[in-house]
C-alpha cells in the first residue's frame, strides 16, 4: 500500500492554482543561499526529561517555537537575523529533535504522552529553568503557534510581541477542507494512522517535503528524519499532533483551547507580525481575512506553502530585523 506523492502535494494545497500563485511572487534580487548546517545545541532539564535547544545572542528572550514534525532546525537560517536584538532560544519539543522521548508505560494511552497539554507542561518547565520569564518576544509556527499563543495568553504582561506564521488561529471544520486533506486527517485519527505514521513515517517522508516549494536537500531531510529513524513509538509525536488538531469540536480539549486563543487573539493589543504565506496552507481565504482583523498588527507576504522557513528564511529574517527594534522601543 503506497501513498502517491503528488496526491500528497495536491492535498496540502487547498487550491489547484496555488503553486502558480506562489511563483508569481517576485524573487529577491540578491537571494542568499539557504544553509543546511544546524546551529549548535544545548540541553537542559525539564521535569523528568532533558530538552534540547539552540541559543544565541543576549538580552531579552526571543522564543522560537516549531511544530510537527520539525524541530529547532527549522529556524537555523532565521535566528541569526534576530540574535543582535536579544537572547534567541529555539527548543525542541519533547520527543522531537534532540529532546528526550517519553517512555511508554504498558496499559497507558500512547498518544497521551504527547498531547498538547503535556507539551505545554514540559515547555513551561524548560522556560522556567532557562529564566524565560519577562519581556518575551515570540516567533511561532504550526503547533508551536498554539503553544506560543497560549503561553502569551497566560502571560500577557510578560510578552513584548508575537510574530506568527502558518499557525492555529481559529477552530477547524472538515466542511472547509478539500477531499484529500479530509481523507488524510480522517485516516490519521483512525487506526490507519499507526501504519501511516509509525510505520511509513508519512509526516517526515511525505508531508514535510510536499509542503515546501523548493526541493529539500538530502542533508536537510536527514536532519528532519534523524529523530524518527526507528519505526514505532519513536515517531509517536508526529502522529499525536494531527490527532490533536480539533475538527468540528473534537478533541474537545484542544477545540476549547483554540476557541480561547481565537477570542483572545482578536481582542488583545500586543504588537504582532503576521508572516503571510503565498499560497499558504493553514492561513488562507476566510482564515486569512479573520487574521487581518487583529489589532496592532503588521503583515508581510513571503512565498511558501506551510514550512515557509525552508522557502523564505531570509525574507522572514529581514522582516524580524525591522520589526523587533520597534517592539523593543
């Protein structure tokens, strides 16, 4: 049983003409190369585990949060732009990147180890251990956006600003989806998900490269594949995350969390930088229109589908160079 790569790519895009729309964006005249080299990492205690993270620069914290199935490696070409303005920290979420994986206890729900609130608990512990407590700027993506938005909601007086891209901004509905992503998420949430992800490593091998306009190099893919080389439970985080995505009210816990975030995001006055992706994946159409109603927000547009850090890192970095000093003023 094999999944068709082109079907996966078409499923990621929600409109057939989306790739053409991206190619219509002008390229940078002095486009810089995209480095495949990882940034040096450190480790720190978070409750009963150790988490890996990248750190550079000094001053107030600038926190970079990744989503599924990536790691701090996603930010390697962007963090150097922000390093002159603060202490940049990019953690690897538990079970992902170089961070420890949670052991499976017989009889327990395997997905419970990597639920949104488990990730939140460990991330909170890491940030406390690293002294990330005030004057925080957030740069967030995918599930990292949900974690970052919710940290900001719970710690609004400690936040200076939020830069977000391809993130969770309002509840989802299956009725809004094209047929292939509908089938894909239904499958992830069924018993078929174990075969698709734990055995076939679908998120890393197919969804990730299909969500980048350019072709990732083997070296780049190797860094993303490294935490998930062993079939089975080592890949569990990349299955639990899609199962946590709330559609039509289920799962209730993450649905209620996204509803709270959505209400808070449209009402708070924190400075925001919206990095709009063209064609994009999570933030398109009516969702994009909704995001554009938020207060105190600037916007830039870059080319990319979902993992836009791999298509437009220098454009994102240059935008941070301009925006962070305004937030710091």
